[in-house]
């Protein structure tokens, strides 16, 4: 039965034609999506063209699957001719995405790959021009019998896949930064999924490792999945303008095709099973002598006992080779006999059966015997089950070996066939069984033709399968090829084996109607998605979106009279309504703005008058408030009274109130801290002792409230001291009792304020001769004892609540004894509440109580040094007061920060130190309030007086930089960095200032110091990159810009620098 008639009569559809058609349509759709994008960039053009070429490539497989004619072998010209250009253009898409950064390299790469592709395709077409053709039953299509050139083309294809799908994407990933490199990685993975896996699956299916249907299903699904990923990535991350409907149709199209492929695969498997069932029914009927169906081509029977053939319906001229049929009959018979053996004694029965098997069963025989030797413990049922699995595994490798041997040309078979079997470990027993018959290109010691040698060897690799298994058979006669599908049946009762052969063409005609219906359904689906989908969505999605976009465009053009019609009350309708409301609000706001503009002068005048009145009122209130402050500060001064005149005990104190103000040209301060000292005599007139009293307190509240508390405390304490020491009075009372009565009197006064006024305080009474000390601490910071160069806390825990509050702790006077040169430092919490990061926006308050101990030790108990160190540690956030008591040293003079007693009992601070502190604090406040110019003036005045003060230099340098006085900034910042070279931030400021002045070398030097200390400072990396660009050192500039982008992929300055470098390059 010839199968090579008219071409048009041999158009027969099947599952493979449907799957190939899906891949073709997907490629063309992807190509169309990218071709319809307006203003395409270079990368998009290459992707569109590559997808188009890939679609034509897939059409080659459609052509092969549809046409059952030898001419279909020329589909290889289409597939081999277009796959290389398709791969190289898809590779160029990646090389140029998102921008063509290396145009010259990409152009050269494209030209070289095109030249190689043209030469390879030309070589393939020339080699197959007069080549014979063969039919792949595993692939169900015609092909050239040209394995050597096909292998060469396959190697070139693999090279192109590696270059374009692996090497180029990896190269782009190493050069790109941020999100784009992950997009390229996604493209690479999709290429590998859609390109590499199907190539491997194709080789496996051709050799027989996997079913061709599995290969085709995998290639279609993976190919469509790959393009689906590419489509999603491109449409979501491309900067090119795309249509919303294009995204819906494209993604829906690919999704539906994937689903249809899965459904058609299931339908095809059912159709294949149906064909086998019907064929077996027709076979039974024909073997029983009934009617012979039209599709049956031949019937041949073999009787085992007589070893004869019944060839009534068999013609050896056009039907399959009888020798092969006989081998297949014997193999099938042997298979059925083996698995019909009883399980009991299965091993022994099996050995007897295979030892008597026919000659061409040698490979299987050796394999079975070897399996029995390797599994001596298996018996009966377990052995039978294990053997079944082993034969299934072995059958796959025999089928693969048979295909590979059959693909070797007869003239090369002796050498290449032997070489293949030497390396095929899975079928080594077959090679052993052939050794004594096949030796030095001779068969049984006789010289035979290469074709005969190949036929004899292949007879050993016939299938070993059960009855009713499908066989594909062929018979070549002159220029005709006859194809059949055969089913072998073993009749145990009659002891014979029969085969009924069906026309392969009848099989294709059986599958054709179903495949045709599937393709018609596919066509309907495509029409619905491409043509009707936009119509379905036009009223509810496209038109409302277009209306909204039209409204946005009109608003962009300046028209505010737009009203977008609301077609449907859905999410888009809500957006349209919100847009209308927004436009209406803007329109009303513009009208109001126009009205304001027309009457601006009048409104400004009215607002100015109102503002002037408010400012004047505020100024009056401010002057009145400052007057109250000044009066209060004057009242407080006499109460902060260092009245001690002891020659054995020195007392000094330092007072820095936080609130600084100016009244009528006079600077003053106000706060809640207070220090008082005095002298007492306790005992009898004939036996009394001299004592020094000292008190440091901190009233609750800020500025005026705190000052009120300190005034009350000062009045009460000074009153008690005056009463106790007036007229050289000697009190016959113990120190403990005097302190107790003092606490009770002060506490009673403060309690009368009902908690609105409280004060913490430490009160000391020290005997001059012995140094014995009596004291109490009412929730005041712990007193520091400085002895022998070490500072320790005198207190260990809370002993009493603040004065004016109920205390759960009973009042108690504590005692200690001072030694010669001992120093007590009593201070308010202002000494501890320091802002450790004054130059930053977020405050960091000190929580380390021992910091003050270290400060006292560093200052060696000297309160001027202690104050200086406190300012160095951080910025004071509260009132600061320190009271120093030194035992055993005669007081020769008062230190500058102490209060001197004069006839009016008014003391004064060390003016120089006080003025410095006030001025510095005032400058900082001016800076915080935004008055940078005034702050700089104040600091410049301080700098002229104290040019070595690091705090003044540091702040003046920063403010000069922020004020863009770069000449002064370079001078001051450089001086500060000589004192503190570890401050990276100031090196950065110095670099920028030098850069602004055009001193690029000095700027680079400063910026390099930041690199050493802070290598991940992105701002400095950008600055340094720009400096090298200005110096025309483009490689260094590019290096630092790339580092900055690694740290901050969105850094626009770094991107601009790279762009400028490329433009200059």
C-alpha cells in the first residue's frame, strides 16, 4: 500500500500538528504584541523579529506534522534555516535591554552570528539536497536521512543557545545594577526553560527515552510558559508605551492556549487508547475467520509446534520483513511463556526456558541470566515481580540502542556500530552475545554486505514485549515506502502467534477528524480572544478608560471644564467620579486664587496691618515678660549666697541657669537651681564647735516656675541661717537636731503649696576641726566624694523624697568624716542630662550616671575644669549648678566662678566664663531658630576671643559651610579637623567646600579620608566620582559612581555622572 500519492491527499492532522500550531500562534502573537508598540527601542525590535522568526520555525513543525508525504522532510530547511537567526535576535534583545549601552560590540556580534548562521544553513541545505528521506514513527513525521550534518547543526545550535541565552544575559547582569539585573535574570531563565529543555527533550524522544507525545507536550507548555514570562516581565517593567487591552488580550491568549494544550493532550491519549481497542477488536474478528475490516493490510500466523507460517493474507513484496516478524513472534511467545510460569520454582523454570530460547534472543538471555546471578536471594513471586521491572527497564535501553544503531549508515555500520556498543553499558550483554558472530566486519566468519551486517545486528535488538503491543513497521520498495501498525497475539490454546497489520495511513485518518475539530475550536477561541475580547471590554473597560485618559490629557493642557462621563458604577466609575470631583475642586481653588490675585494688594495691606499689631502686642508682652524675668533674677542673686568664712573649709559654687534672656541691653539668666553656704556655732558658750553649712537645690519646673521654687528655698534657708547665726549666736543644739529642724521647717513651707512647688536638695553641716559631716539628701543627685584622685558617690540609694512631698522614707541625718584635702562636689541633674549628639536632629540623652565621676576625676576636682569637660561631653539641656566643698585647705581667694560676698551681700559669677557660656548657648539657639547669619556673627565674636575652643570652631565651621561661605568654611573646618581628625562628616564638608572653590586636588584628598573611615557613604562616593570626572579621570569616576549605585540603585546623581562620562567618552 503506497503512502506517497498526491500531496493534498496526504494532509492528515494529529495531536502533533495541533501542538506545533499552538507554538506557532504563540510566537506570532508575541511578535505582533511587540511590533504594535509605538516608538520601539532597539531591544524591542530584536525581540519582535526574533519571535517572528521563531514562529516561522515552529511552522516548519506544523508543516511536518500535517503532511504525510516524503516532501514533508523539507521542513528541516525551515527549522534549521530559521532557528539560528531567531536565537541570535532574541540574544540581541537581552544585549540591548533596557538600553543599547555597547552599540559597536552588539553590531559586530550580530554580523558575526548572522554570517555563521548563513554558512551553517547553506551547508545543511547543500548536504540534504539529494539526501534520502525516512519516516520517524516516534515523531510521526518525515525527515532527511542525514544524521552527520544534523549532528553538526545541533552542535552549532547548542553554541548559539549558550552564547545568546547564557553568556550574553550573564554579561548584562554583571554590568547592570538594581532591579534591571533581576529582570535580565528572569529573561535568561525563561530562555533556558523554553530553549534548552525542549532541545534535550527532543534528543531523548528521538532516541526513544521518552514518548514523542510527552516531548511535544513539554515543548509546547515550556515554550509558551517562557514567552508568558517574557511577556509579563516586559509589559510590567518596560518604559515604552503599551496598551492596556494589549496586555489583557496577550496574557489571556497565552493562558487559554496553555489550558487548551493540556486538554487536547488528555483527549489525544483517550483517542490513542480507543484506536488500540478498536484495532484489537478487528484483529480478533479477522483471526477468527470473520469479516476483514478495510484498514487491515495483512494477516500472518506462525505455528510454534510445526514452525510454519500461514501467509494467506501476506505479501512479502509489500508487507514487513518476514524474518523480523518471526523474531518478534518468538520474542512475544517467550515473554508470555515466562510470565505464565508458576511462581513456585520460578527461578529453575525460567533458567530452563531461556536456555532453550532462539538465537536472536541472546542479548536478553544473557541479561536475564546475569540478573539472576546478581539477585540470588529473590525467589518465586518476588523474583517474578523484580524480573518484570528489570525487563521494562532493559526494554527502554534496547529500544534506544536500536534507534541509534538504525541511524548509522550501512557503509559506516561496522566501525561506528561497534564503537557505540562498546560504550553502551546498559546493553553490554547484547554486545557479548554478538561477539562470536560479529568479528572484524564479518558475520559468522563470512564477508557480508554492510546492509546485511546491519540487518543481522539489529535483529538482536528486536522488542521483548507482551502480546497485543503496538508495533510500527515499514517496507521500502523502490521509491515507495509502506507503513503499518501491527498487533501480535499469542494464542495459547492453538500454540500459535499471529500478527494483524493495519495501514498506518488508516491510523492517521482515524486521528484526523478529532484533530480537525480541535483546530477548529482553536480557531474559534483565537477569533473570540483577538476580535471579540476587545468588543466585550469596550463598553465596560476600554471606553471608560479612554474617557478618563482623555479627561486627564485635557487637564494637562490646562482645561478645567472637563467632566468625564460615568458609564458603569464600578471601580473605573469610582475613579471617574473622583476625577470629576478633583477637577471641580481645582477649578474652584483656581477661581479663589484668581480672586486673591485680583485683590492681593488690599489683602496684603490688611494682613500686614494685622500682623504689625500682633507683633507690637507680642513685643509689649515680651518686654513685660523679660522684665518679670529680670526682676526675678535680681531677687534670686542675693539668695544664692556663698557666705561661708571658714579658714578650714573652702566653698565654691558655679551656677548656669538654662534660660538666657536680654532686657534693656542687659543679659541675664533664670532657673530653678540654688546654692547657699553659711557658718554656724553649735554647743555652749564655753564649749562650742564651728560648722560650715552648704546646700545645693533644684526646684521643680522650668524658668519662671523653677525660679519661684528656688526663691522660696533661698528665702527660707537664708532666714534660718540668719536666725541661727545672728549676733554671734551659739545654739545649744546638736548638728543632727539642727538639720532635722531645718528640714521640717523647709518641708512645711513647701507642703503649703500642695505639691505645685517642690525642690530636691542636699544639705551638709561640716565640723571645721574634725571634718565630721552631717547631711541629708532629699531626692537630689548623689554627692561625689573626690579623694586621692578618685571620685565616688557618697550616697548609695534614695534616702528621702523631694522637699514638699510626702516621703515613704523616714527622715534621717547621715554622717561621714572628711579627711585632709577631701573634696565634695554637689550638683543638680543638669550635670548628667547631656545631649551627647547636639549636631544631629535626634537627641541622644546621657544615661550613664558614672560619666560625671569620670569628669570629676579628669577635672581633678576643679569646678572650672569640670564645667569645661561637661561642655565637651555634650550639650547641657537643663540648669547646671555645682557646689564644691574642700576640707583642710585655707581659702586664699575665691575662684572666678564663685560668688564673692560684698557689703550688699550680692555675689557675681566669673564674667568671662559666664559670658562665653551665655553667648555659645545663644548662638546655638539662633541656629536652631533658623537665624544662621546672626549665629555666625555671635560665634565669630567668640572665636576672636577664644580661637582655640573646639566647640566654637566646630559649630562655626558647620554654619559657615551651611551659609555657603566656602572660603571661611575651608579655614575653620581645616582647623577643627586638626583637633579632631576622626570626624568623617567634617572631612566630607571640607571636600565639598574645596570643590565649590575649584580646589579639586584638596577636595579629593579630603574625600579619600572619608572613604577610609566610611567606605559605604554613598554621598561621598558620588562626590568623589564627580571630582574625578572634573579632573578627566573617567575610569576612576565611573568606578566610584558604580559603587554608589550598588549601595543606592536609585541615586539619580550617580546616574547623571555615568551619563556624562558616556557622553564625554
